[in-house]
C-alpha cells in the first residue's frame, strides 16, 4: 500500500489529540526515534472507520524508549504517567491523552499469568498481539518512515481485514492469555467479523485444558468493564455475551454461568442507554449496571459466585446480588404509583447503576416514568427546607415526614410557591392531615 503522511492518518482525531501527537512526533524527529501507530487504530483506519484513540509504539534504542520520549515532550500543561512493568506511558494534556509504549516481547510464567516483558524490535512486538488485524503498524516519525515502507503487516492482518475474520497469531494464544476470548467477543460484533476456523480450534483447546480457570478475577472484571463501555462504540452487550456463551467461555469462568434469554432484550436496551444516556449521569459506572442486568435471572447462589469470580466485593457486590429482589419491588411500587410524587417516593435515594438497570428491565410505560424522574424530578427542590420547618415548631422525624409530604405535593403540582409550602407545613405542624388538590402535570 502507499505510505500515508502522518497528517493524513491523524486527520480524524480531535484537535487536542492531534496536537499532542504532533508535539510528540516533533520530539521523536529531534531525537531520531522510530514511532509507529499500532494495533486497533491502524485496523480502524484501514477499514475507513476513523480513529477513536491513538496507540503509539517506540522502537527502543539501547536504554531509550517510550518513557524517555514522553519526558522529552513533557512541560507546562503536560503530565507523564509511566507504567514500568509493561514499558508503557500515558502523556496527558488538559484536553487529551495518548498512550505510548516501548516495543517489547513477552513471556508467561504460566498460562493465564500476566506477561513478563522486555524491549524488542517492532516485528517482535506485533507478533505478541492478540489477533492479526491488530498486528499492524504505520510509521509516523521520520526515522520510522525511512526504515520501513508503508504498512508493517507481519501476519497478513490486512488479508484478514478483507476476509472479515479474527485470527490469532499462534496456536497457544488463548492458553497464554485467555482474556483474548473476551476481547474477541467484543471485537467481532463491533466489526462484523467472525473467528477463523483455526482460532475456534485453539479456543476449544484452551477451554479443554482449563486455561480460563487460571485467570484472576481482577483481569476478568477489567475485560467486563470494557465489554459494557464498548457500547459507546456501538457494541451490543447482549451479542458479546451471547458469543461468549456459545463459545462455552462463560461456563469456563464459573460453572453454570451463561446468558439467560430473558436478559437479552434488557441488555440491548442498556447498551443503547450507554451509547446515548436517557438522562445525565456523570458518575455512572455502566459495567455495574451491566452485571446487574445480566446476572438478574440467575439463581441467587450462582449470582453471588459469579460476582466473587469477577472480584466484585463488599457493598457493591451486595447491591448487585440483591438487585432482582429490589427490581421486582420497584416495579410493583411503580405500577401502583399515582402521580410524580409517588414515583419520587419509590425511586428517591436509588444509586445510578441500579437505576439504569431498572430502566433496562422495566416495561415501556415504567421506563418513561424512570427516565422522567431521573432527568427532571430528582433534581427539583421544593421551596422550603428543614430549617424552615423547624422554625414552625416541627422537630425530629416529623421534619422528615413533612418534607416528604411537601416534596410530593410540589412534584405533583399541588403547590408551587414558598407560601403554599409553608401553609401546608403549618397544617402538618398542627397535626392536621390536609391533602392539597393535585394539578395534573404532564
């Protein structure tokens, strides 16, 4: 293929990311470093999909590699975070971040272990990767472009792109790193690819030999985080989990684990919510909602075992394990609720993760109620505070009860001003039960 100019390759990046890469390449040229764009960004560029992120590789020169290049660029407004074990570094500005690594080879103490790495040439680095379509590199810096002509393709990854298939680079790839199967389940549906025949055979061999049982829960959890976050790039979580179920990977992670058919539609809805959130939720962790939705139909004991296998512990694990019971209670209460105040009384205090999971499981009318409450009502504040009620003579639990009553009336449109709220509070302070006339709010 022709050798594209760096500006052409990086033209689809956000301006802040492109500027960061240009600064890094300027330093690389001054140092005579060989810098390459590698992996998924090259694959996506060849497919015409545009660049979502940047993975850069520095070919080592003696003791010099990615860390030294990043530090040559660092200055005011730029931070360097090095990860010495893997020879990787992140360069951050206020608006963008790029990942940079030293080309390396790797070996494994045992199947499923984290790799031991050492500096190596570019081709060795590419051959250690998960799939041929990710074992691709484009030279960017002047030294890299002088040393290699065009696309570096060590295993016919470009041919596999054309054949639309995922193929591992050696027969024991899944033995070395079984989490590559979880990556395949994310990547294949996103790209519309399938597993090559030999890759399927290698996966069956790793399953037969028990390789998946040796992977730590922390590593599995990190892959599941990516599985649900990839919904932002168009991945349907139900499709990825269905592939893992069909490949018998889920049962290899925890006996009995699978994808219940009843969870498929809620998972698809959750995926759409991750891609286009129905309400603003800046602190939302989609993977926790995903686990809640996926595991909800399973038997309680299996659900708890799966959470332990994925190293989800403590209060978070307790909430996820109890989600099906809470979901059913919420849905029953929402079915009985009349008015927005009553919906608020059901949902108030719910955390973001279970709220999205509930939205995914709920029937259409209740989904609209949940979304409206999350987008509008939960942030609305009635025109009086607890301090105001104390001034009227209320104290202790009576303050909380009165605030809930006033909030409900406020959301239902029965009162709108501070004066009306205080009038209701006075009636409550006298012990009189007064029900303001509700105005329908659409």
